[in-house]
């Protein structure tokens, strides 16, 4: 029964109504919409690196003959063809994509050769499409090369009136060359541009060695190469992006300081930076007083490049102004998300996977092209064979054709008489008499020989994978020869935030680490020197169960190499550690040093004081020693790198800087020492275990390592209960490596085991820290000088506490060196005998 009320829909038969759940229908409809946006508009293909609108623009220009050798055509004409035939989504979207492909500040290798105003780095929009003209750039033609040879699949356009390629043949790895950016539903992509020569070399490396790693490919691809140049700060973001497909880069402007003219000149800006807006914001900060020292800003940029001149006020510190500009305006973060479509599905790809997609695509393209060319060559050879056979029997063939009633009869007679195919006989019947000359016959034979050679070549390519890959490599080299250019973006080492460092005063600090991975730094000036035997003052208030594992002295601007008991080494600036008061516990070190669970720092080396000719010499608890050149530690990742290979149960306990001309002295927990020429431990790589240094007796273990070439210094030994002594180095005779050593100090019930060994001069200062957080600073000459095999004197008075760490530094920090503290009342127990323990000159590794 139908309704008679106006405006109401007619009744629908019940069998045509399908009940659905609203949430299910909404979910499915949203998924369909999302996938349509993802696949059809927002994300590039991993094969040719193009979004659908870009691919359709280039194909429409190809079909219209608007190549790099043709004249420029009105952009509105190109947009109209693309919209009418392939991309029915509005002219503004098409023109925006066309304009971006013509911008040399957006694409590293523009695909469109534009004529007219296509926008600027100042954020100016392109002129209307009726005012601009365009044609394909030469490199874009390589994207479409051989498309007519059945190299890619075609599909119907939006109304099935025409066909369009699903992907372009792409003789260049465009996904990496020009990058991509786009926002889909629930996901986005942001792939930076790269240098063509580097990417081509990496692709060839992948073809030659399919098992190569991302790090192997990074030997060729140094990092993104932005069209606007500038600098990438540090390599960790690059490594993350290339290994995982995601990473963050710090991109910094290129600028120089002209001290004579009192100017800072900006010549390159970070990628996708709006120059005019950036200058305006710098001026706002100058007017508001957030940046001081600038008197004027001028934009002197022209077609040759960017040039922004910043005049400095008289007396302004150029470095401070420069660093303020970098911190607030001229450095930005570029987030990389390498998301692309792989067989219609969005995937985050690492560097190797992106190159693999391109190489596989080219493998298919070259195979299909070779098959197409082979079919054509075989077809031509078939015709030529017929013509040559006809020429051999030219008189009979002419007579047979002349006696035939019509063409059909002639073709049939030829097929019967000479076993010609239908196509051969048809071609012979249509031959002109002029082609029967001897010259024509010679030309036919030459052509047939060439076609036969071509067939043989193509069959070899199709039958031999290595030949096919060789063709791909040759074509990549041709592309490199034609389009390669110099890198524009430099990669500079990341030495931390320069502005922050310059604003932090250089000051000596005490850094404290605990077993529970708490860390902090405190000014050394907060700890006045005391006479030996004092209790010190509180240096850290620890939570229950925690104890100090390491304390050391360093300047705020020092680069530190932090070695852990598990054989890893990390690198950081002292000022990156949180500065806190003496009674503070500290802050978790997990996000600063990125240590594993139960991993502890056992040695610190000041990287600023290292020389390329020096070595880092390491000692393990199990008695091994290893020397490694400092150059092996140039590139340390944020997660650290391996410094030494350890046997199961062994730990790294100490690291010393050596130059190959001194002696190594190793001390053990039970008070034994051994001194030998450091060259007895040959130089090794980071992954080596090392060689035996000392024969340990019973459950004894190594606790320290020092290196010395200075005969005026003494060996300082400190024990667990706070006792210690200085002994002239001359009392430790040089032995062969891997002996039992000599007795250094008595480790009886009073002293406890040895905790630390250091070489000291009389005017050095000591920083001693207990496990419960007490810190004492004292002069080295306060600790009396005694012989070997003595008990030492009280260095630090401990109450139900134990020494955790000892560090040595030269005075002159501005702290009070004349503190008045009562002397300790412990007598100098300098008794004992020079008792040498037997030495065995073993040399096992």
C-alpha cells in the first residue's frame, strides 16, 4: 500500500530491505573511504615514487607530446587534459601538483620545466594557470621511457573511455630522489629528497649484493640532499630513518659570521622554510628584546640564491647572536616517515626496502620491454627470411605472381610453392620491383644479420638474470652520467646544542652515578678541601638500597666517553646531565645514557683531551687488557657501541689513555700490582677481547688500570675502608705481561680490599666518594708517601660506610684550598718489606 502524503518516499518491498548494524556500516564505509584516499590520492607508489595526480599529469603531457624538446604549453591546457581524461578531482588540486613539480626549491630534480611564476621560497603562490606555461623536464622523460613497449600495466580511466598506466616505467628511483609528502586518513608520509648519484650507486650496490645491509648502503647514501641545501646536524636521525623508516633530523641554516663587517650572513635555509616569514619573526624577537645585538636585517636574495644580511650592534658578541638565531629560528626538525604503497598496501620502508622495490620494478620493466622488443624482432626476422628466400628465387617468384589471377591467388601459390607463411606471402606480393635490385638484397642481408644479433641479445637478457641486471645497472649509470650533480646539503657533526653550551659557564663539576641508575652533577667548588682523615660532606642522599657506583670530576663543556661494565661505551656532554644540589638524589639516567638493566658505568674518559695517535687501553675484572686506537670511537651512536668483547662473567673495570710509549700498571682487589710495557698488549679493534695481563690468584680480580711515563708521579692506592698510600713509581719494576706481579698494599681486616688505583702528583687534588653518598676533597700530598707492601694511612673517615670511587684532578677551580680541618689521628703504618712475588712470563691470549 503506497502513501498518498506529499514528500513521503514510496513503500519498498520487504525483500529488498537488508537490515544492517549502524556501527558496522559506518566502520566499513569509513574504511572504504580511507583506502580510497590512501591509494587514490595521498600516498606515492614505492615503484615510481609518484602520487596518482602526479603520474596522470606526466602521462597527459606525454600523450599530448609536451616533452622537453617541445615548446612550452599553457598550464591551463595541461590541467584541462589531465582533469578531463584522467583525474576528475578539480583543477586547483591538479595545478597545485603541477606547480610543485616545477619548483626547484621543493623538488631536488624538478619533473616540470616551468615558465612564469610558479611560487617562491617566500611563500608566494604560483600565478594563475592561464599565465604560466610548462613542459616536461628531461629527467621526467626517463620516468616515461619505453611506456609504449608494454612495460607497465594499464587500467581504464574514471569513465572507461581511455586507459592510463597504473605506474610509470621510472628509469630513476624517484621516491628517493624527490621524496614525497602527504596526509591520508590516519597516516602520513614525509620522505626527504636525495642525491641522484648517491642513490644510483646504492641501487647498483644492492643489485651486486642483495644481502647487503642498510649500513652498507649508507656508504653510498650519506643522507638526504635538500634542494635548498643547508646542513643536517648529526647522523643518528639519518641512521634511524634508514634502518626503521622513521627518524628525526635537525636541519640547520648555513650562515657565516663576518667579523670585519660586523654581519651575520644567511646563505641557505632549512628545507620548506618560508624565508619572508622567518625574517619577520626574527625581527619581532629583536624588537621584543628576546634577541639582543642586532641593528638591522636585510633580504638581499636574488635568482642566484639566498642572502639575508644581519647587521650587528657595536659591542655585540657575534657568536652569541649566531647561536641565539640557530636556537630559535634557523634550525628545525624534519620528521621522516617513509610510507609508500607496496602492491596497493601502505608500508613503512627502510632504505634497503625502498631500493628493493625500485630494483624489482625495473627488473619487471626491462623483462617486459625485452620480451616486447624480442617479439618485434622475431616478427621482422620472419618477414626478412621470406624476402631473402624470395630474392633467391626471384625469377620464379615473379613468374608465379604474374601468372596468378589476383593477389589472393598469388599469396596462395607462394605459400604452396615455397612454404611461406601468410604474412610472408602477403609481404612478398606487396613488394615493389625496385626492392629486387642487388643493392636492396645486400641491405636485406645486413638488416637480417642485425636483427638476428638483436634477437640473440634479447634472448640472453630474458634467459640470464645476471644479463638482465646488467642492463639495469648500465641504464642507471647512463642516468647518473646525464643528471648527477654535487650534494647541496652538508652533514655536520652533532656536538650538542651550541647555543645552550655557549650560555653555560665552563665550570668544574662532580658527577655522581648510583647503582640504581640515578645521575646528577654538582659544582666542585661546593666541596672545600679537607685534611686527610675527614668525613667529608653529604654529596647525595640516596634512596634505601641504592649506593654510589661512580663519582668523577669533569668540566661542563667536556665530551665524556662513558664505559660500562658490559663493555659498551656512550658519549655525552657533561652539561647534558642534570645539575642538582648536594642533598638531591639525582635523576634517572635511562634517557641520558640508555643503559641496559643492571648495566653500570665503570670508567670515564675525557674525549676532548684525546689525540688521534693515542689509544684507549682497557682492563677487565678477569685480568685481560686491550689497546684500541681512539679513532675507532669517532662515531658513537646514542645507544652506545661495543668497546671490548667480554667473556661470560667478565666485566670491564677501567680505561686509561695511553700513547704507546709508557707502561701499564694493573692493580687487583687483594693488593697485587703488575707493571709492563704497554706495547706488550698489541693494538686491536673494538670487537677484540684482548690479551692476558696478570695471573690472578684464587678469587682475586682486577680493580684498576693506570698508565704512566712520568717518573715524578706516585701510585695512589685506596682501599674499601678508607685507607690509602702513595708509592713512588720507581718501586714498581717493569716485568713481562701475564705475571703474578708484586705486592702493593696489605689488604687486611683494617684496610679491606683495594678500590682504586690512580697516578698522582703532589699538587693534585682527590675527590673521594663513599657508597652512602659522602664526598671528601683533599690534597694528594695529604696522603703520605710509603713503600710497597705497607698498610697506608686513613684517607677518609667512614662510619659503617665504604669507599666507592676516587678521582684525581689538577687544582685551580676557584675552591678554597686552605680549609682548616683537624688532622686524622691515625699513625702512618709504613711497615712492611719489599717482597716480590715470582713472575711468569706467559703470553697467552
